[in-house]
C-alpha cells in the first residue's frame, strides 16, 4: 500500500504504522539526531497533520520504500509518485544553551516528539557491567558517543525543564538504567521527580523495572503522575533471552503493575511491549489482554534495531504484523475501559514511537 490520496495533509494510523516499521530514507543533512540511547533511538521526529512520529532513519530504513524529500520549499514523504506533506520538528533553542554549572543542556535532556522532555537520569546500567544488558538497548552507547553525562542532578534537570517549558514542552519522561539491584533506580527518579514537581509545572512520567509497593508509593509521593514498568516482551522465553539481566524479574511484573494501578490510578500505568523479537503470537495476545484487564496500557512498539546493540542486525516486524497486534490491543482496551488519551505524561501521551493511540482514536471516530 503506497501513500494514498487521503493521507495527504494528515497522518492516518496506517501510515504512521508503516513509518515506524519501515522507516524512511532521509537526506544526509537530516541525519543529525541521536543514534543511541534508551528507548527507540535512531529516529527523526516528523509531524504529519496532528500526529507526531519518531521515524527510523538509520540502518534498515535505508531500504524503505518511503523517502523524506525536500519539495517546493517543504518536506514531504514520498512513495513512488505519491506525496504527503510532513514537517520536520526542529530542535529547540535550549539545546545550544548551558546550565549554570556549564553543561550543554542537550546533554541533560532532549525534546521527544513535540511536547515531551525526556532524559535518562542515570545513564549507566549495571547489566552492561556484567555483559547481560537487554539486547535491544543502547543506553550506554550515548556515553560512548559522549552525547550525554552519566548522572543528571535534580538542579540540572530543573534548569533545563524551565527552559523547555518556555518552548512548549509540557511533560517529561524520566527513565533510568538499573543503577542498583536494591531500588532499581527508584531513588534517583524520585529525587528528579520531586525537583521538577516543586519547581516546574511539568507533568512527570517515570520508568523503571518492577519494584515493591513501597517504592511505587514513594515515586507517586515524589510527584510522578504516571509510571511505566516495562516488560518488553510478554513471551517469557523471549524476555529471558533478550533481557538476561532482568530475567529474574519475570514473575514480579504482574504484582508491580497491580500495585502501580492502585497507586497511580486508571490509565496512568503502562508498559512497553516490543513486537518483533521472536515472540509467540498467541502468548503475546493473551498477555496483552491480561494487561488490559489489570488496567495497564500495552504500549506496543515495533522492534527498532540500534547500531551497536546485540540486535543491530535484526529486522523490525512487518506493518501487517503490527496492525494485527494493534487491532487486538484496541479491542482489549475497549473491553476493559482503558483510554490512552487520559494518560497524563510520558510515552503514552507523547505517542511518537507507537501507533496505538492513533488507531485507538480512529476506532472511536468510526
Ligand atoms: S514515545 Fe515519545 S517520550 Fe517515549 S521514547 Fe518515544 S519519543 Fe520518547
């Protein structure tokens, strides 16, 4: 399916799904974004109509049937003869400014999508020390490429967030490497969250491994509005193989999600579910339904192989595969009354890495 007449001027969910799975061929001067990091790195943020996409531009994307072209003074997505207007989201001006302790602000936090400020508070993960990091994750590559610093202080984050707010960034994703087996990074997230809550008007999303209820409550009390406890794969064998460091956490997700929903409330708990790592379809779909039943938003994303990671040569799933999972998830979300549009902050609200929210919205417009 090529870009269609009706896609022009608007991002429909099907087009976004294809962009996320296939990527785009982008001109060299556009390829300036981060190539590594936590989360789906190696992309460029585009705005098409009302929707934002974090479109892959490296590696496998070089074979994409869709290209980003400069045409008549504007960017557009092209596929064969079809074209669709797209806007490149420009870097915010605070990137070139420094914090009062002299650190370039873009080394502290980045703009994700259009309105989300995102940072990896602690860029080090102990699983990397042991060589059993998650196979898809590039968190420490950012340190290797010297694009960030190992630990961001609450003061630095506050300073950047106040500048980012002036550029209409209104919510914040705080993620972390697993800095200790004791608290899984909860303490540094809570300190950052507290500082942002006390000093800015940003809504805050925190992400970490399963932790006990006390720590989940601690994060909520620190000012976090939403939480992501990421299972990555709902197929146990895939989880254990691709996330060897945290494989021992498998049985803790369901309790942690239950506690988190009780503490954070409806529609405020989510988990990345990466599709394309060899997971069993039936098991994954059962898991998605169970998550929805428990009140957890299954934030489905296609695998994004990042250069330098153990999965750099893997291929993302076909758009048709993702479409099937999205449809299943939307059906489950409707049955169990989950509404991603009510999520206050972070990845679900940003939505640039998944077409879940777009398909959900379209299904309600029918
Ligand atoms: S969904 Fe948005 S905030 Fe989350 S990793 Fe993707 S771009 Fe960043």
